[in-house]
């Protein structure tokens, strides 16, 4: 499928004079048109960095992000601005990303004008359409961000992202700050918009029940690396990587057949400043051997829809 988008990132962050942290270490994945691919993992695993590096809000040190055949990583500012029409990001806290002194009208007009997508005479109609798409009344265009609830603000954040008619939207913890009932409304809105507008989502979240609701495929990260990537069904019913198993054992399962015992990981999350040798999970893995300490496991295909980075993936099911 030549429409799929390929992301392959290398990124090192500098912490102090000699300390180099690889926030994202050779992460590589593809996203299919119209799907929702989620990235999960504990905080500090590199999921946000991955999302931000794709847009170059964080600069990757190397790698490529192929968007419709063009590499975002090597683009100059002007090319990047054009490319960003196709890929937008929605953050966790809509309030922090909305300018308090601008009305919604002003904000949406700006978004449309920067990208010169909607000619001025059509902007009014487009704004009303955007408001209706996200379930807000058109008279709200004249209001300021502080006049809205958290859920409404996130709807405004979505409207602003949609203003430029993107194909891909990165949602970075986009519902994490909301109450559970509001979360469900926003997730349903995102799904509806995906169907109606043929959107592709890269959904970053630490919340597995949210991820279960929204995803087609899921990518699990640990200390800056992808440890497993699979379709949702396989990952929830038959995770292969010991870290995925532990992570997913913490969520309640309604279906008795798939209920698993909670696995508590020993030890703390190692510092990304000094990640363990070999398999970076070996300090906490109940199955670790000498090979694990010495050799980095490659991300390998286990089935047609599941890839795992563990030397013993086949034996641990
Ligand atoms: Fe555990 Fe070894 Fe597999 Fe890493 S490679 S997850 S340490 S068994
Ligand atoms: Mg984050």
C-alpha cells in the first residue's frame, strides 16, 4: 500500500555536558490511511517525543518521516509549513494551547489563513461548518477560551486542528485531563470525525482503557524503544512481550476467558540516562537470561499482524 506513511526516528536529547539520552531510539513504524495507531507506555518511554518528532516540534537527530513520499526531517521551514497542512496535533491540555486573548473566531481564522487553504470569502461558512463538526454552536465563535468547559475546549482544539483539512492527527494524551464521561464523548467525536473525514490518528496515551476504545493497532514503547506492535485484538488477548503482558495485566477484563493474573513488575523504571545493556527490559523481566543482558533483541514478526522485540517471544506465550 503506497499510501501508508512511514516513520523512522532517531533522537538524542542532551542532558548536561556528557549525558546523552536517546529519548527515541530508532523507532520505526508505519501508519495506514484511516487507521488509529496508538502508542502506549509509562511516562518517559518516549511516546510524546515520538509524536513531537514526527512534526519536528522536537527535532529528531536523524531518521526519516515519510509523509506522502516526502521526508519531513530534511525539509526546510517553508516546506515543513506546507507539509503541516496534512498533519496536525492535539494536546492534553487544550487550555494551555489556546490563546486566552483570542476569540474562537480569531483562532480559527488564523489557522485557516496561515495555511491559505480557505479563501477569505469562504472562511465564515467554513468556521460554521467546523463548529458543527465538533458539536459546538456557531455563536460560540465570539467567545474566549475561559468561557468554555474542559470538554468544550478540547472540541475547540479539534476544530482548530481540522481547520486546515489534515489527513493525519496526532492526539497526545488528548482526553487524559478530562472526566471519564467527557472522555467518552470526545473519543466518540474523534471516531465519528474519522469516519466522516477519512482521518488517520496517531493516538498517544498512557490510559489502556482509552486505547482499547479507540485503536486499530497498538505500539508499546519501553525506554525509547518499540517492544511490541500489533492489532488491538492480538495485543489484548495474546501479548507476547513480557513488558506488554505486565502492562496489560493491570486493566480489568470483563470477558472471563481472557482474564489474567495481575503481573507486578519488580524494580523501578531505569533512568533513560543510563539504560540497561542488551534488552533494556532485562532488569525487570522475569524471564531474563545472560543473552538478554548482552544482546539487543530485534523487533521481529511473530505473526502477520504482530511484531515483538524479545529473544524468547515464541516461548513465552
Ligand atoms: Fe525479557 Fe529477555 Fe525478552 Fe528482554 S529479551 S523481554 S529480558 S526475555
Ligand atoms: Mg507525554
